[in-house]
């Protein structure tokens, strides 16, 4: 039973880390493309507050939103999920 708990904690930690990487990549792309958070929010059909929460890490970005963000920036979903060391 303890093993399951540890596995779940690791999975949550990995998800949080992945979400942070995605958020950082999206923020970088917004800056590089001269776009604003509200433009991305409109493209995804979410409020500015939800977008702010997504990019601050207080709300997870789901797979559908990830695909929409990738389409907005014309990049692959994999590119959005790259860790900083993987970016070049």
C-alpha cells in the first residue's frame, strides 16, 4: 500500500513539472510572437482569469487545450512539452 502512495506522489510531481514546462514555453512563445495572454485566452475560449491560472501553474493545462495552444502558435504539442534543457 505504501508503494502505491509513493507512485501516485511521483506521478503528481511529474505532472506538475510538465505543466510548469508547458507554461514556461507558452510564456516564451507569447513574448517571441508579440502576443498577449488575452489573445490566447480568446483563441482557446477561456477567460483571462483561467488563462492566467493556467500560465501561473495554479490550473493544469489539459490535452485539448495543449492541442489548441500548439495550433495557435503553429508548433507541435511536443515542442510545448519540452523541458528547458531540451529547447534549442
